[in-house]
C-alpha cells in the first residue's frame, strides 16, 4: 500500500510525460490510498485541462469517474493534529501535509513528484522515478 498525491493520480488518468511511470507504479503497487482531499485537488487539475481546452467536459467527467472508481474505498481522513504538526515544522501547504500525515498514519511512503514535499519529508516520501526504478 502507498499514499499517492493528486499529481500521481493525474499522471495515471491524463496523458503526460509521467503517465508511463504512473502506470508502472500502479503495476508495482496497485493499493493506492489518499486523503479525501485528493478529490478537490484532482478536480482542480481537470479544471486546468478544461480551461486550456486540452479536454472537453464529457471527457473530464469520464476521467473523474475513472479516478473515483480507482480510489473507491481508498480514501481516508488524515489526523488534523498531525497535519498541523507538519505544517508547523515545514514549508509545505496544509494540503501537502495531509498526504504526508496519512503516509505517517499508515507508516507507508507517499509517492509524489513534488520537489518541496520530497525535500521536506525525505524519510516519508519517494519520487515517482525512484519508486518505479526500485528492484
């Protein structure tokens, strides 16, 4: 089991330079979990795609449904006190700290490509490329 952030989910569901690595990560560990917050962040990614006219509304709705199906029963609430602890000791946003807190809560890694999160929480996070290249 591994915590994934909304960007990893976006790479998996929307074509990008990181999509193949996201597929490989899923094959390596298909038990993805996230804080409930992933939904809003993922919808924000879709909003960007819609506004840039990279996808049309029906496709955005389809992608959201696919993501919801993938994450069915894999959403958890991060402990608020832990999120606040992490905020107080890092330069990361509260949103980012929710992912980190959930990883710590389950004692599993957070898979992300976010450089700030990776640098602030090296013992809890792993980058997509590093995760995929592990033996």
